[in-house]
């Protein structure tokens, strides 16, 4: 295990009472080692091993476990810049916004139906498939909604697809047109 001298001092915050100091030390332990107990298996089949410094059962430990041992594990205490470490702490130690599950499901079903229509309408045609990247749909939706809320009026989406292994970028030149990558640009209007 690494000690705090290796990565710089661990900021535990200011405490006025011994209970506050103990709570700060517990939170500092979760900041440093919580990623080792993160719940990264959605099926719960592979449980992470427990870390000796994370066995506390106090109220601070319950709170810190929710922040650092949930579905996101973040290893950041090795970052030498304390301002950057604080930035990560602030993002991790806030309430997780609720997920609008019906809206996410509706987007995924629509995308799946659209892919099915394309498959039936253009059988045998090469096309992009959603397999393995459906998680990007809610992410892009959230990015576009947040951007529109912050004043973004227009964005541009570019799609690249390649023919074969020996293709070269159309921007970079070289090769015959058959071996260049193809680029499709389509402006997307953000709707607030």
C-alpha cells in the first residue's frame, strides 16, 4: 500500500471535534481506496474484495461508501495538483441526479426500431450498427440537452466509416478515392 507521502498530503478538511476528525479520516480513506470496492458488476456476480481501511461503519463511512463505492470508481488521490483533486472530490461528493428511466428506454427503443427499419429497407447494405454502443444514446442526449440549456444553438455531427484496412484519411490525402475514408457531416439543431 502506498503511504500519503508518496502522493502528497491527504486533505481531510478542517475538524473542530474528535468526531469530526474521525469522520474526515474515514472520508479521506474512501477518497484514496474507495475505487477498490466500487460496484462495477451490474449483475452482482463478482463482488470486490474489501479493503482494510474501508471497514468503518459510521455515518461518514455510509455517506463516503455511496460516493466512492457505487457504480463509478475513481482513482484520483495520486494527482499532485490539489485543485484538481478538489475538483474531482466536488463532483463525486454530490447527489446523483435521478435517471429518467422511461425516457432512456424510449430513446433506446426508438433507436432499435430505426435500425430495424434500415435493415429491412436496405438489406445487404453496409451500415453502422448500434450493437455495443447503445450506452452512447443517453449520453449524447444528456450532452445535447445540457448544451442547449447553456445556450448552444447548433452542433455538428461527423460520422466516419472506412473501406478496408488500407484506408487513408480524406483530409490527409494520399491513396485513391476508393481507399480514402468517407465522411458524412450533418448539422444538428439543438432544441431547448
